[in-house]
C-alpha cells in the first residue's frame, strides 16, 4: 500500500449478484488523506455501483481486485465493520424505516462507532447538543425529525438528512452517491457548505455526480470519468469544464 | 476469487444460553400425585379452605369437562400441532410449603426471594421505587403482596384469587364465570375445575388506580400444569391498568398452561390489561417448551366502558390465545394490540374476538406477527356485529413480518355482520425485512442483529406504544433475546 493513501482500489471487477452482469470492469483508484475526488460519467457507467461496492452492498459481487482502506483489506470486512472503520455512504435513495425515530437511529449508530473506538457512549444530553446544532446547520426542521426515519421526507429532505448523518458520524471517507440530484439551490448550497466544513487534511471524499453544480460549491482535487466500468480519464477540476462543454462522447 | 464474496451474510451461532431466565429453585413443594379425578378437585378446594359453593362450581365444571370436553376433545380449528396431552400425567396442585401463610416478606422463603431477584422482579424496595404493586404468583400460591395498604385506602382490592374467595366472596361469586362460563371451551373448562390461584382486582366506583398493578407468573415445578384464574372488576367510572409478565425455567418435557382471565368493566369504567409472555419456547429442535392455552375475555358491561388488551407474546412452544371483548354497553370500546413472535419451532395461533352488542360500540384490532426460523404465526380474529349493535365500527390491521424463508404467517379473519349500519375496515400486509433497510442501518455502523432489532422494534411500535413505558422497554429486550440467532 502506498504511503499516505486512505483508500487504494486495484483492478476492481464487480457484477450484479443476481444476474452476473459485469458493471465494474477494471477500476484502479487511490485516494489520499484529505483529498476530494469526483467521479462523473454517463448513466450505467458504474458510478453508483462503485460506491455501493465500497460500502459492501450485497446486491453486487466483487469478482476480482483488491481494496485497501488504511491498513485493512476492505473486502474481508462486513458492512458495519466498514462503517465503523470510517466509511460513510450518503445514499441516493435512503430507505424508510417505519417506527424508528432519526434521533434513536443516530444515537445507536454513534454509540456503535464510539464503542468500536473504545469510547464511552454519549450521554443523552451531550448527544442531543451535537444533534441539535448539526440539524440547525444543515437546515432540517426539527419537526420533520419527529417522524419515522425518512418516512414522508421529500427527496431534498432525505438528501439533507444523509448529509446530516455524515456530519454526526464524521467519517474518514465519505461516499456521496448523487447527493446533488434533485436538490434546489438552497439545499445544494447547504450540502456544499457542510462538505466544505468537514474537509480537512485527514478526511477524504468520493463524490459521484452528473452535474457541475455541486462542484461550484465543492472544489475537487481530482476528477475521474467512468465509462462502461472503466476510468477513461482522470484530471483536476478543469476536466469538469471539458465535460460540460463537450459531453462524454469525446472520452469514449 | 473466494474472499470476494461480498455479501452481508454472517452466521451467528445460537446456543441454549439464550433463554437467560432458565433456572429452577429448590423450594419445598407440596405436590398432589399426578392425575385428575373428583378427589383431586376436592383436595385442591380443601387445601384452599374454599366455601362449598366454589367446590360445587369446580365439581360441576369437572363433570362437564369429563362428560363433554374429553369426548369432543381439544379445539382442533387452530393452526397448531402438538403431541397428545395425557391429562392423567399432570400434577394439578403444587404449593411451596413454607409459603402457605406468609405474614410478611420475612416469612417468605429466601430462595424464592432470590428467584424473584434473578427475574428482576421489583418486590421489596424496588417495587416502591418503581411505583409498582406486585402480587407475585410462585407456582400456585400467592406469596407476597406489596402496596396493599395504599390501595386499601382507596378501597382497591388487589390480592390473590384465593384471598378474594376468603375475604370478598360476594364479588367473586357474582362475577366468576360471568364472562367465561365454565363450559366455554375445553381449556377454560379444565381450568374452572382445577384452577390454582391468580390475581383478583376490584376497583370501587369513581376510583382511578394510581399505580400500575403487576403480577409475575412463573411455572416452577416440573410437569405441573398451571391453571391461573384472574378476575378483574372495574366498578362504575373507575380505571385500572394491570400488567402481567411471565418467565419460566427450562424444563425437558412440555408444560401445560391453561389460564382464564375475566375482566368486567361497568359503566364508564376502563381496564387496560398488558401482557408480556416469555415462557420457555423449547429448544431449537422444538423440544420442551410451554403449551399456553389461555382464555382471556373482557366484558364491557356498562355504557361507555372500555377494555384494552395489549400483548407481546414471545415465549411458549404453543400459544393459543384470543383476548376478546364483549361490547355489551352502548358506546363501549374494545381494543386489542398484539405482537406475537415465533422463532425456531414455535407456533402461535392468536388473535381476538370483538363481539358488538351495544349501540355505537367501537373496536380496534392491531395485530402484528413476526415469524422467524421455522416459526408459524397465525392471526385469527373474529368481528361479530349483532343486530342490536346499531352504528358499530371496527378497524382491523394485521401485519406479518417474515424473517428467513422457512417460517409461515397466516391471517384468518372471521367477519359476521348482522346490522347494516356497521362500518368495518380491514387492512392486512405481509412484508420481509428488506435488504435495503438492513444495508442502510448497517452502513451506519449497526451490526446485523442490531439492525434487524431496530427494524423489528420500529415495525412493532404501534403496539409497544400502548404498553406502559417500562414494559415497552422490556418488550423490546424480549424481542431481541427471542430473535437471537434468527438473523444472519
């Protein structure tokens, strides 16, 4: 493993578990500490699959390749072990969990992280303080959080809630799966601000997006173009301009 | 590449350890020899120094059971399977010897107190701190009651059934068998002949019982059938909330439990009856475990009365139980909230009956069945609207949750309407814990069991919220313990 890398993906091949259809055909990518990477590409290119494979979703099967996360072999870790090790995914379509309050859910999640770090659970009081201040910052109405988790949340509210959870859990690696889709201008700005505030020289981001608009708020260090399961080009933020002007066709 | 099997399956081994309440206590027990005949019934009645009328009632019940019950056999319409029960191979009376006449806690066998400790029963000071009055039934004889004084001042009677027979015979005589007649069904009939002990509550007119009344039942003597008999009478305009929690130690052979609970709510009175049932479910192969054949029924006798049943059933090898409400008084309300969980080889056939007789009577049924392992879960419910029940309404919601692919869930609603003004709604759903939900929760750091537990508790919330707070927490724990090893 290269020194100073948080995540190293080598020759990853992954397919849909049910059908066996190969989606990721050969991806190698490494993300250093504190770096923000963006993956762009046409629909069906494998962007979402890549982040879902990193998070450990069982609907995808890893056929070959290697993924190192710090000094760990990520592939051998369960979903929750990955999460507690610091991998966070902001979902494109977060599930609704009837009867479970967001507060209760996040308290349990936070406690599980703290426990694995050998820290005591937060007291209800301390946790609530952090919870309330983050909620305010991301701009979620606290009345909304009295409902069941994601139950009756609008698309934008769900996305804000994902970023809110990221703020609470402070991951080492945040995977943002099309978080910017379906967001209005204000929500986009709130998400951008939240990401920027969390950026530091230890925390890394892998942002999957179709659009430039989030990147107006969050300036990436690296941009990769994923087409048909392969990264066809990597570069800096100038690559985004190129895509905006001439589309993906010039890359394939 | 073998290590690349990137799936969430993670096997969790389940050992016998899981039934954490499995222990037995060494207490001198007076046991009548196995078998049932008139002599045994006379013995039980005599042991309890019962009045003649009660002995007569027992004998009448026994005769009916012998002549009709045994001939036609146990009810066969339910979706449960179990080996034939030999009714002559059961002890019908067991009483802890030293507990015959305890005057105070000091008179109670220390081992028994220790058993209560292990069960976490808030007897002594803990009871007071928790604001709970306990009428603890250890096998058949009630051994200790607390809070008696405070309740006495309000005129509330909360004691063992046997004491009630001694001290309040008029009330017992008036109401015993008035909701569940001795001839009602095979098991209720048997209970009427041999019932051991149970709880008795009377709340006088206009009194609101300030504390939750609580009883713990525990089957402790090997192969002793338990035949509790509980009677709760809420007089005009009164209110009482009663909690019943059950655990039992591990036993090799199956144990029969056939209780009868009768509730009577007079005009404007309300009774709330909550149950956590956690009896030994048998081992993973389905051996052992309690057979729980219970008849629970309430009668909303007066105008605007209300009876509400809430149950969380996680234990027993077999659960056969239909807490029901007879809505006799005009404007009366009946409610049934249930979560029944079956894991491994457990079988539950449970539900309710709402019998609408009075005008503007209203009933609500929320029944949730969780099946895991090879468990089989049946909701069986009857809503009956009689011609007299003008403007009756019922709402029924039956939800089934399946965990794994070897379990079963069944919904059997019976609806009988004889008054055209009735409004009935029935909703039913069957679902599985979705992989997406699990992935979502696990991606936030919860392990697979925690994730399952959170989803299932959330799913059960509509019922849990009907429970008193401490009970709701315990109910969540029960689900967790009962589901250990069911996921993965």
